[in-house]
C-alpha cells in the first residue's frame, strides 16, 4: 500500500543496473532485514529477517529456508523454516544475538544463529532447505535482497546501507515488489512482526492522550501532534491488508482539517466498528521529495460499538478540486501557506484518510501495471482530448485528477475515455508521490469503445517519416510483442518510408541475473531482423535497417540491454539509403560542405558521442537518404529521461527538474548539427525526430526550434498534442521537427494513438508520423 518509488514527476526514468539478481515472487517476499541486533547503539538484541505473504492464499513454509551471505561473499548460511504464512501475514526469523541491546524481539516463528552484518549483506528466501550453491546469486531464491555495499541485488541497485539502529523495510508494509531493491526498501527504525502480528510496542499496550482526528491532522500537511501518543475515537471506514482507516463522526467546522486517518499495521477490525485507537502520530514519507502521510503507528484499539460514516461528495454539488493550480507559492509546501481553495495539493490534503464519494468518475489515463487508474469527476476540469484524456498546458498540470488504486477492493482495468459507474466511494491516501483514492468496493467499468488510430495513406508524392519507441525490444522477446509492434507499423502507420526506432536492445536484452562473465556483445542483429521479419509477416513491405552498436553499458536504459536508436527504411520504392560506412560507437559524425550542398561524413554516424551530455544516455544517429534523387537528412534521437525529477505532488514547489540540464545540452548539440547542415545548404531537407522526453513548450524544444527547425506537433490542435500518458496527464514526449524546406506544401502530421491510452500496450509511447513533400522530386503541389 505504501508504494513510493523514486520516479520522475512525469515519466519514469531509466536506471543503470551494474549487478542484478532475479527472484520474482508471487507471494512470499522479504519484508524487513536487520543485522545490527545487539551492536553498539542498537535497542534490539537480535538480528532478524521478516517475511510477508503478498499472495491471496496461505503458503506452507515447512520446506523453505532463509539464507544469508556477506556483501561480497559467495557462501551462504541457512536457517530452515517451519509452519506457514497467511495471506497478508508476517513471519519472523530471529537470528544471532549481539552483546548489547535492551529489547528482545517479538516471539519468533523460526530461529537461527546467523550473525548478519549491520551495514551490508545479501538475504534470500528459498522454497527449499538446500544451501544455495557457492556464488554471489542464488538461482533458487524466491526473493533476493542485497543491501548496502552488496555486490548483487535485485534490479537497479541495492537497498540502503544500514547502521546498527536501523533496518531496511519493504515499502507498503511488504506489499511493494518492483524487483528493484533500491526502490522497494527504505531505511528506518526496526519493526519486526511475527505471524501473530506482534511487534515491539504492540506486546504491552500503551494508552494515548485523548484527542480528535481533526486535531491530529491539523490544517496543513504535517500533524501538529507528530510524535505524540494519542487516543482518538472513530468509525472504521475501510480495511486493507496492512491497516485500516477511521473517521470521526463528529467533525469540526474547519474545512481545512481532515476527519479521517490511517492506522498502519492493524488487525481485528471491521468496517462499521466504532473504536478508540491508541497510537503514535507518525508522518510517513516514502521518499525525500514526497509529502508525508499522517498515520497512527504502534497502535491498539478498544471497540466501543458500531456506527457509519456518510461519505463526503466530491464533484458537482459537493467539494470540487482546483482545476489549474497544484501550488502557486514556491518553497516547501509543508511549511508554506495552506490554501486548499486555491492549491490542488492542499485541497487533496484536506481529505487525507477520509471516506469520499466521487460522482461519476471518468477515466483520463489507462490502468497501469500497479493497478492505478487516473480519473476526474464528471463535469470537472479540462482541457480534454477528443478521446477522453486530459492534456497538460504550461500553466495547468491538472490537479483535479483522482488516482484510483486497488488497495482495498479490486478496480477493473480501464482505458482512457472509459468510465466507472458512479458514485464510487473511496478512502483517500498518499503514496507513490501522489494522492490516491482507494475504492471501497469494486466499481463497474463502462467501456467507451476506444479504438486504436490508423493514419492516412501517403500520397504518391509524399515521403512518410515516422518515429516509434518500441520499449526495450530485444532479441529474446516473445513473438507476440514483435507481432504487435509490426502490426502498428503496417496497419496503423501504413508502412512509412523511414522509421526511426528508439529502445532497440541487443540480442539477449537485459538478462537477470547477468551471466558471469557477462556477455559484453552489444550486437542487435537478431532484434532488428526479427522486427523486419515480423513486419513482412504482417503484410508489410521489405525493410532494411541501419544503426551503430553502442559501447557496452554506456548508453543508459535497462542494463545491460544496450539500448540504442536506429533506422528502418523501405526498399521497395523510391527511397535509397546513402551508405558511408566507417563510424564506430565513439566516432563523431560531421557535416561536409560541397559544391552540391551538404553531405554527412558518415551515414549512419553518431553525433558527438563522446560529449558528456550523452553520458548514460542514447546517442543521436544521423543518416542520409535519397528520396526520388533528392537528399534527405534524418536524425534519430532518444534524449535523457525525466528520471530523478521531483514529483508534481511533492513537498518542493515548483518541483525541481534536474534532468532538464542534460536534455538542454543534448538539444544544443543536435541543433548545432542540424544548423551545420542548413549552413552548408539552406534548402536542405532535414528531419529531427524521436523520443525527446520533453514537452512541446519546453526549453528543450525551444533550443531545437532555434536551430531553424519547426515542430510539427504544434501544427495539431492543442488538445490533440500528446504522445504519452502519465498519471492521467496526456503529454508530449515524442516529436518530429523539420527544416523549412519540408514545409511547402504543408506537411501532414499525426500522433497515432495506439498505445499510451490503453491498459494493454505494445509500448508506452504513441508513434509519430509526418507525410512531407520533398521539393525538386516531382510535382510539389501533389496534383
């Protein structure tokens, strides 16, 4: 439930993976690791490993074990398990004791003698009681956690390095598992829990001081009673596997204070119970830039009867969120002015923990892999796309979005433009850098019948230039993915003449674990050839490809997939590729001025590949074509992602966008290259295209336009300018810019919506296509 990944404010960023382990678990995961037990500065006397069952059925652990190896070690120590673990339940494995500490663990479900490191190490849970073979990975592991300086870990990096007083806890109380240790775990105070749900501070109930929920919540983002132990009355409105929500049936008269609150790690209550909860007021923060969630921890309750809560209406006739401003006062929103009538980030906070009723929610973004679906109440907000999404503008990032999540009840997957039968009751939470709305019962989905778009056929005199992000396509991907992508090329894009492709990986992609020794070849022959064969099998024309293999693990993206850009081009018509070979991954391309105009020294050739602007990022690729005898220059790009940018609904406003600096440098380099072509030949036909990872109104695009290029995305109506949907915001990341030579007669441009609005996607980006006339190749008027 507490999923809080360190992602971009707008799009998820690519992460570098130097050493991975593979351990995907459908049920039992390692939820907490602690190796400082009994050490100097520790309170707890023992090390421990805590397990959690994310599944929906009990798991028999009688033949399972947990195992430990040092950070760089290759030999494993084992503790056998007994008994079982219930769905949503914990299992505590006590390990070695130190000489210090004052507090014993709760009663352990299994006991071992492993002396774990207090700072760095590797822990696995294995569905067998055979010691893992010598090596830094354990192939049989159901879950794998490397922490601190561990040389092996799941995903993009190790969990945090620890100190004697701190442990690594899996986010969401154990429910979050993205197979990235550095994203799934957070360092904090140890909180060991056993199969009975007992933890330190839960064994001997401590009463709190009487208070009310609205006093605990306060008129702001941080509780004025943070750190206090309180006793608050309320009625249970919703229950999850990790805790429950209560709400005061007797609200105060201040609309700025919430009447609901979340009780973390609580069991034994049912919706409708009237209770008094004793607990510590805690502000849980999932990441440094996140807002805190006010909650009660280390709690117990006294049942006082039963009752009910009337949900607060959100939408027309009830509370309506601001529809343009997230926050207009710069700085830390936790300490700034609290203005829910003006600022969306404050408006959502006034409902934190409360039961609300959303009037006729409409879906503005497809359900993602986390089960999240972005909605807005019917009759609220805008501007909307013709297909039911909601677009961003420079001044409006749509604070009215309400993101549904399936934490309390199942939520049917939906596409943009669908609706959920209203009204929908939900409790309000904050996690994953967003306010979330958890429906308390499964809503009904109304299918709006969204169809995948098909672009128009080019006329005989038009050159069709397209760009397509194929989302980490590698040579080992299933044929179904190739077929879906090929169908988009043939059926939706109408087999363009030139196709720039982004996120092509090498032949074996990004295997996990990485073989030892790793396969350092970056060859992508299999990937390209399978893609071309799939296009032909879908009834498309014969394509060939050109690209340059990158240096191993130097171009960012999913590692070690060795992502790159490349070109596919048709061989059945009036298009020819101009081959000028000789360039490697580190060979800079350059423009050569001749008496007949501009040409490239290398075709294909990378643009300034050794410049630090392209560190851990894809290098742009320039190529020269002949279309009916006339030279056309194409530059394929995949700029630095927005990974690392602060979230829209984070504590710092406006959010810091650290990724922009690198994109601005990349745009300057590509712009200078295009400008060099135009200086050598002012009438040169130039197309710059790809996943530019920035908005049409951004400085990145202004830099490219300053080089004499025109962004064709801006020829579309404003509410049709989008290629990507993130958290329900329809936005532009993919674009095609052209030189003035390709503007007469006017080009036809299309952002072909086949992916971004759908919960089932071949890629997360929509492809782009421009149909242009290259003057000097025939009748430019197309008659």
